[in-house]
C-alpha cells in the first residue's frame, strides 16, 4: 500500500514536471543536461522531467527601453543633454539566451555610444532639425549589432534635447531678434506698398484729370469752330441776299439809303457825347451827296405813296 502511494506521488510529480504551458507571445528555452535542447512556443508542451529544465523565459512582445539621459558634445563644442527611448523585440530566443549575458544592458550602452557619435558630427542647430535622421542612424547601428543577440531594434525616439542655460538664453534672444526683424520688414513692406498705392492712385487721378481737360478743350474748340462756321455761313447767306437785293429794281438806292442812315446815326451818337471829339471827314461833299440821295429817295417814296 505504501509502495502504491509512493508510486502515485512519483507519477503525479513526473506529470507535473513534464507538462509546461507557455503563455501567448512567449518563448521558453529548454536545456537538457545543461545543453540547449530547443525553444517551446505558446501552448501545451512536454519535457522530460529531471533531464530537461526551463533555462530562460523570453517575451516576444515589443519592449520599450528607457535610455538614460546623457551629455553629448556637438560639432561646435556645445554640451547637449539627450534623453531617449528605444523599442526592441526578441526574435531569436536561442541567441537572446546565449548571445549576450545581458542583451538589455548591451542595447542600452550601444544606444548611448551611437547617439554620442551621431550628435558629435552635427552642429547644435542641426540637432533640433534632424531628429528623424538621428533616430534612423541610431536604429541602424544598434540593429546591426543586435542581430547576434537575437534582438530586433524597431525604432529609437529622442524624448528631449536640452542645451545649457546660457545657450538656451542665447537661442531665445536670437529667436526674439528674428521675430522683431520679420516684424520690421513686414511693417516696411506695408509702408512701401502703401506709398506705391498712393502714388499709383495719384497718377491715375492726374491722367484722368488731364484726359478730362483734353476732352473739354476738344469740345470747346469744336464748339467754337461750329459757332464760327455758323456765323460765317450766316454772313455768307446775308451777303448773298444783300447782293441779290441790290440786283432787284430799287435795290441799289435802298442800300445807299441804309448807308446814309447809318452814317447819320453814327454822327449823331458821336455828337451827343460831350466828352468825345468829333472828326469830320475831309470830303464832306460825298457824305452830303449820300445823305441827299437818301432824302430824295425818301421824298420820292413819299410822293409815290401820295399818288397812290
């Protein structure tokens, strides 16, 4: 009876040590008598009790690794405090177990040395502009070395770049000066554009005024020309009609009478003005004859009227 109990206990212990359940996204490295035997993946697995043992347990998930902050010196001899984070994943459980005694520490140290080397080839201003390039170079350098450790480096991200206080103050002063410069340039450009707009407006207004004056002068000249032409036409028509009237019977005598009347009227006006000086023509006989002719025409006209 005691033997049966002992045998049952041995069987239970044997089965318990033989059955291994590996979680999802995990890999267990098995050693048989101290030598690598294989890696067990997720699920139910069996090993030989007392001969096999689980030597290492690895997670196959992506693992974030905080890289300690360090001081790097740039190409222009400026100290820069750099803090970053690294993401890696175990891809080969055997190499991760036997390739390095501590692959996490190895990756951390390699990340720090690579970062110092990359930043040492760059100037301070470039380190802020080329973060993606720095991250890519660090990942490439670590990933090449991590192949022997069964680890795949996925990416590296710089969390913070902190220059010394005096450098930070100088950078802020430079940024302030640049902003003030841009503001002054923008203001001057605005004033320049304003002056250009004003000058352009004045020029267009002057052109418009000159065009208006030109058109006004043209219209005035055309009006004066039309008036002169109308007067000339009227005068020509009047002369033509006078000439025709002269050709009619009694026309010549009517003209002489009209001339005599105008002459008498002119002498009368001149004589009526006390302040005027009357100049008598030397040949008064012609004037008298003209007046006499006019009187005879009047008398003859009156006589004719009486007869009728």
